[in-house]
C-alpha cells in the first residue's frame, strides 16, 4: 500500500493514544524521555515534517515546553496536519528537506514520518499502559522503513541497539526491536 494511504491508517491510532495519555511525567520506552519530553519532541519537529511534505524548508524553532498549556489539542492538531500533508501522493515524490540544507528522497522522509507515528505512538501508549493495534500492512511498511535507515539512525543516536525478536514475533514486536525498543517494556 502506498505511503500516502498508510499515513491515514497510522494517524487515527496515534490520535486515540493522545486522547488517553494519563501522566506527563510517566517514563517511556524511548530512553531518557518521559511523556512530557516526547510530546514536546513531536510538537517541536511536527511543523518541519509538514513543511517537508510540501517541499518547503522550515527549520525547527527553539525547543519549548508546550505542556504548560493545552498540549493535547496542540498535539492532535499537529498529528492531523502531518497526516494531511503526507496524505498527498505528491509529498512522497522527488526530494525534500527536513529542517536543514540536506536534500533527501521524499519517500525516505515519509517513511520516517510513518515511523514517528507508530514508534512514538507506541512509546506514549506503553507509558500509559495502553495496547494500541495498528494494521499489520502499516507495521510491515514501518519495519521496511526502519530497516532502511537503522544503521544511520544508530549512528545518529536516533535508534538504540537492536533488541532481537524471534522471526515468528508479531510485526509490531519486530519493528520495535529493530528500532532498539524492548517490545516487553513496561513502566
């Protein structure tokens, strides 16, 4: 299935998780980040991801704490804007920038966006004791996208060392392990 269609499958699950987050100070499986830090990360990079879909360059602004205000409404709006921008098939064509001068294939950036929604969605869900269910077609695509950039992601500190998962593990457990997350993590 094309990425522009998969983004429409990923976003509603992530939005449901956002609605059910219960504690901003809860730890997440994303090492060193609690829910507050992860929410701020998503809000910080979100506008740059939307701009990348539109082939515009927008460097992220200064990092600020968005969680003093109505962060849930802000995060919902950001997920919706990201899904709408990457829901356009043209977003996946050609090349784009992600807040900096380096051009990258747009489909690579789109794959990263899918990964952000699923992986960070799972991080937020796990911190809140939720068990999200994403479509296996989406999760398998995210696995392909993480595999495509895993070595570079580890060099950049985006992914931790792989957590091996058995070959017969569910697709979500395999992608979590590939991204350096322990699928059995609990707070």
